[in-house]
């Protein structure tokens, strides 16, 4: 199955003024919407994002797979911390577009930097989404466990699934589990055995296994929508 065009689904490019990426439309009526974005070193064409998009779309979810504004501005290079607010504005725009196309529950998801910015945007506006899925949340810089990126977590009131590799240098599952105690919303931690920050894991199917685990985690926390709250 082609990740960009799962069986029975229609995938189209998005080039609006505020959102650049792709929409994956399920074969039938969408049961939920998912806006999905990338980390600091990639773009929305990352293999993990393509597999997550195709997996959720096959389950009946309309998926908007989009580039953050820093990546729209230039094809390579890291984001600028001073312009992170613009990336969060891009997340808000993608969320609004996804809600317009899929009026059901909305899930926001992002890998690494993208997930961190999504969680910050949701902490600023709890009505932004019905649920979050954070892939490889960058809890701290590698080798610097004292520099935690957790200041906003006590304000995060949106149910959140964290998908994390057991060999992620940006934070161990144990460190992340302790940090989640500060989150007032329901959370679920899904670990991928042997995976580093890229979430490939030990399975030969790599991203596919991670995408299936992410879908199962979302269903477990949000309900069979999979973003629908129980």
C-alpha cells in the first residue's frame, strides 16, 4: 500500500495561504480529524508521518499532514526559537482547516519539536483540540536531563498520548513518566521497544509498527473515534 495514497483514500496537496502539506481523505465519512506535523530536522514528507497518516486514514480519520511555517520558509535548517510563535500560529491554522473538513473530534499530533509546539499551543488554548498525540516528545536536550522542557505541562488540559522510544536520548520513558505527573489532563505513555528519537524500533516494519501502536494508544485514551473522548 502506498503511504501517500492508502487504499480507498484520496490524498491531495494543500497550498492555502496558511497551510502547506497534504490531506488524506478516508473512503467513507470521516469519524475524526487529525492534524499531523514534523520535527525540527524534517518536513511533512517524513516516512513516520506518512505511515501515521495512512494508518489513521485507513481507520476512517481525515488527516492533514502539514509543514510548520519554519519549514515553509526554507527547505532545510532548524527552527528559530525567536519565531516559535509563528510555528504555533501555523498549528492553529492547520487545526482550523482540519475542523472545517472533519467536523468530528480533532486530534493534533507532532513529532519532536512539532509535538512540543502543539502541546504549548494547546496549553495556551485548551479548546484548540480534543486530544493530542506527541511522538518522541523532546523532554530535554541529549545528555542534559536538568534542562527540562516542562514549564507548560501544568497548563496542559487536553488528553494526550505520548509515543516514546525506549532508547530516546531526549528523555527516557521513566523520565517522561515522572514529567507527566504534572499534567492535569488524562495521559497515556506508549513505549516503542528499542526505538530512538526516530521511533523506528526493533521491528522490521519500523514506522508501520509505531503507527499501529500510536493508533492503539489513541483508541485506548480517546475512544474508538479514535479521537472521540469516552
